[in-house]
C-alpha cells in the first residue's frame, strides 16, 4: 500500500499539463489588453501548446463581446477600441512548445514574433503568410531546416536563429533583402549558399560556432556590413574582403586559416580577430587602407616575423602575438603612437630580455624607444641603398604612414622643413610628446589634416589661437603633463573633437571653450587645481561618456551630475568633498550617478 500511495502522490505533484491548462493561460483580460495595444505576452507560462484563442484573437465573437465587463458606451460600436488594433507583437518565448499551428496564418499583421527558447523541431509552411513580419526570434529551439515558404518573408529586418540544429540554407535566403541583422550562430552549417550577397542591407552577420569551410564570394556584396563573425568554424580560405568598406569588426578566430586574409581596402575596420589559426605570417600588402585598425589579435598561430609595414596601422592600440614563433621584436613597434597593449608572451624572443617582456607593454615600448632611433626605422627600407638618413622622419615615410612622430627627442624647437614635409604628406597623427617645447611654432598651422595631436610631457604654457581654427578635423587632443592654465576660445570650433586630456596641468577650472564642443565623449582633467563642477555648462556635453576629475580641489559635487545619462566612467577620488563618501566612490559609475540623482530635491 505504501508503494501505491507514493505513486499517487508523485502523480499529484507532477500533474501532466493538459490542453485546457494551456488555453486557460489566455484570460479575457489578456485578450482585451491585446486588442487595445496590439501586443500579447505569453512568455514563460509553461505552455506545451499555444492557446487556440490566440489564432483568432483578431476576431471577437458576439458572446465574448457580451461577456467583456468594462465601463464603455456600447452604443458606439465604431469606437470600441478592442476592435481596432490587430495583433502586431506576439511573445511565446521560454515555453515548451513543440509545434506551431498552421492557423498562425490568420495573424497576418504580426510585425514581431518571438518564439525563442522552446522545443520546436519544424516550422509550418503557413509562416509564409506573415508578410508584415519584421522581427522573428527562433533562437534556442531544435530546428534542422526552414520551410521553403519561410524565404518569402521579404519584410524581415531581424532574424535570430542561434542555437538550433540548422544544417542547410537555401539560396533563396537572398530573397530576404530587408534583413539588417542575421544570427545563425551555434548551428550545424557546413556550407553557405551563393545568393547571400543579395542581402545588401545586412549590418550584422553572426555565423560563429558552425562547421563552415569557406565563405561564398558574393558575400563581399554586403556593402552595409559592419560586424562579421565567423569564429569557431573550419574556414581554410577567405575571399578578398576589400569591398566591405563599412565593416568595423571581423572575427575569424578559431578556424583553419593558412594565410592572412586580404583586408586591404576595409577602411572602417577597427577590430580583427585571427587567434587560433595556422597563419604563418602577416602579409604586408594586405595592410594597405586599414589605417583605422585599433585591435589586431593573432595569438596561437605560426607567425615568425612582424613586418616593418605594421607602422601603417598608426591607430593600433591592441596587438596580440602571444604563442607564435617570433624571435625578434622589430624597432618599428616603437613607432606605433597609440599602442597600449602589446602581448608577446610565449615566443622565443632573442633581442629583448625576458624580464623586460614580463613587465608588460610600457616597459617593452620604453626599451625599444630608448635603444633605437624608432622614428626612422621604416625609412631605412624605403630609401635607396646608400642614401643618408636624417634624424627626422622623411616625407616619404610620412606620406606612407600619415604620421609625424618626434616623440621622446627632448626637442626645444621643431625644424621648419619637417613641418612643411608633414603638411605636404597630409599627416593625420602628430606626436610631439616627451619633448621640451614651450610653445608651438606657427608653421604647424599648415598641417591642416591633423585628427590626432599628442603634446603630452612638454613645457607648454599656452596653445596658440590657430589650434582650433586650423585643426578643424581634430578628433583627439592630448595636452597632459604641461603647464597650461587656460585654453584659447577657438577650441570651441573643434566640432569633431571626441577626446581631450588636460590632466597634470594647472587649470583652476575647466576652460569655457570646452563646454561648446558638443561632440566631446571623453574629458580627462585629473591632477589639476579645479575647484568646482559647473553643472549648467557641463550639462551641454550630451555625449560625454568619460569624465575624470580625480585629484583636484573640488569641495562640492552637485547632485545634478547624476543626470548625465551617457556617462559610463566617472572618477572623482582624491578631492576634498565630504559627500559622496569614499565608500560610494568605490562603486561603479551607474551606482554613483544613481546615488547623486537620489540627492536631487523632488
């Protein structure tokens, strides 16, 4: 008897869900709400099937109309709002659905359908009737294929299919010409069809964690593509990608690549991941036209040499070559003006001691710059045999790299001929850091193409008025570690300026001209003598994401600072105010801002 009782109790606890249970999840109030706003949320209801009433929700029966109890004037039927709004958004995610009824064809005005995190093994052909569908989320199911009618959903803009069992795509996927986002990651794809190139509006394409061996050649027709992720596949070759002029991020890590991909011409590319492949070297010719590249990771390959042409990547900030076959670090690495992270561990480096390498990037770069004339390394290869080499960069080098670097030479003045050559070469980066300049010569004003100006660690007491007038394309300005007390009013003319570093100077307040630079995203002004935060003026910087005012003389933090909604990094430590307390300042920026907002009088 005891055994029988246990079995009965078990069934009582784990009662099998019935169709009536599923239908009961769609209450009358849910129907009314859906008819009012066109949205129905049945997510996380434990559904094994979709309530039958969902398929006819756009049609209320006379009995349902009589049974809806709410205070409205029934005499004006044409004004009944529940008859006005068809279902446009349907969320069935995070249930236990195994099938979708063919009656879904009645929901012809759906624009968003979310069925992710269910147990679907197939889709009904009737899904092709949803011609207004713009967003479809089918991720985290068990789909092995897509029905032919699926490819008639030509209004789709976003399609989420990750974490399924899809092993084939038809060439008709090219019919989805309105797609801007396509996620096919974590499936079983081994081939991609010709025809994908017709999706010319695609901005994000995620194909990671499949078994793809090659990319179709017409993929280069995706001229709007900004993010391409084909990591964790079986790629062996890549077609030339130079036509992808707008692509910003490419992820090819963890494949079987045997050569450096042809990215020449990808002028917007900022991130390229090539880790865990079989790449034997960096092809110099493929570095042309990718000067915006900021992050290049090549760890776990078979690279033996860093080419001198790497100096073309003047914006490179992260360069990871760990776990390769390198034996030498060339002096050209010392030229890269923006390099912040140079990872070279687990190589057999012979020209730099291991203890220096273990100290990290700053120590490696300092060693290279101290032991070589890094500003002219590339010139030795570019000049004809027997030609003499000046201690300054020549115009051919500057034209190739778009860089004028005189960093770390302890100069008190700049040669006019070098500045003239830099202007003729249309350099975009000027690095004069770590010198002894007390002022900038007027001849610098002729280099009107500058976008990045580095003046850190000099003896400057002022900037000339022409800084804002002539350098109108300036995007980054580093004038830290000088003796500046003010900035010229013309700084307000720098409408493209995104980052400015005023740290370690003598400012007693933030310069007025700064507040008119509405494009500013990063403002670093730590270690000055700033006494207050001018919130009415600071509030004009709507795009400000980084604000560093640490180690100043600020006595009061205005609560309104919490209203800077775009702020992602706020540093206030080392000032003399009592509130917020130091315990608050150790929290992340959002918590600090929330704390300040709570102090604003209601």
